[in-house]
């Protein structure tokens, strides 16, 4: 599955638009991770526990979006974007979304 953040794919022509697709992931760091992140935040700098959590969540959100696009018969997703928000103080929601299309060589 081709996933791009652009509207067009060089050398390809969009021959069918299948519609919007998305993948949603809500994650929470466990108690141990929250404690370690809290200790690291006292010293400043990158909180690697949260960086890892968000990287994994983005990967899973993209995987779910690709599965959604495959279900509707697409072979590409264009204009892919991420959105994120916090739910409470311990959870993060990551959404990957875009437009599912069928492309063919131009």
C-alpha cells in the first residue's frame, strides 16, 4: 500500500477515489513508565518513555488506516495526516487519516 502526504503521486494517475480512511489508537503509559517519565521530567530533556509510546501509536494508527483502505479496495492513500489529542492526563489518542484511492501508472 502506497501512503503519501501529497495530493498526487508522481508517475501515477488517480483513477478512483474510495473515500476517507482512518486508523485510531488510544494509548496509556503504564504506572512504571509514568513514574520513570516523571523522574526524567525533573531533569529536563527528552522523555524517551513517551517518545517511544507515541512512535508505536503512530505506527499502529497507520497500520489500521492501511487495513481500512485495503478493505475498501484502495491501493494507495493520499493526503495522509496525523492528529493527536490527550484524553485525561494519562492517555493519548493518535489518528492517521487520508483519502483512499486507486492509482495506476500514468
